[in-house]
């Protein structure tokens, strides 16, 4: 049984669980988990910086690398990054759900910091 971390309700699909897992991985600062110091991403360090080409490249790396390591149920085809406002980043992932080879598209808002 998979539970929503925000509502406590049962998640209906594995895709919803993957969405929740990706959000957790990307919003957890590296080093903040006591028993898993390597878990998380560098996105919390990057999200409040001014949006420019260098930052976008760093964000792609900060998304792809931890998802490759920690979320083995998908294979990422493409990453889309959208800035909505300061402290809020919207992420689009085109991926393949590996157990069924199903193409999926996930839209993931990442809220960080004091925003």
C-alpha cells in the first residue's frame, strides 16, 4: 500500500507514487538524511538563484543525476524546466515507466525556501 505524504490517503497508481518519490528526491537537500547522507539533490542550493543559462544547466544535472540513482522505475527521456516565481520551479519529465514500457509525462512543482 502506497500512501500520500500530504494527505495520508492511499495512492491509486504506481505513477502517483513515482511522482511523490521524485518530489521527495528533488526537494531533499543532500546530507540531510541521517541514514542516507547521499540521498537528495542539489536543487535546494540552486532554486533561489537568478535564472540564467548556467543555472539551467546546473538544474538539469541536479535533476537527472539523483533521479538516475534513486528512482529506478523510470528512464528519463527529456526534462523541461519552468520558473513560475521565486522559490517555485516547475519541472516536466518525459519518461518511460520501465515495468510496462509506458511513456509517461509528469508535471512536478518544486516549492523551496521561504516562498
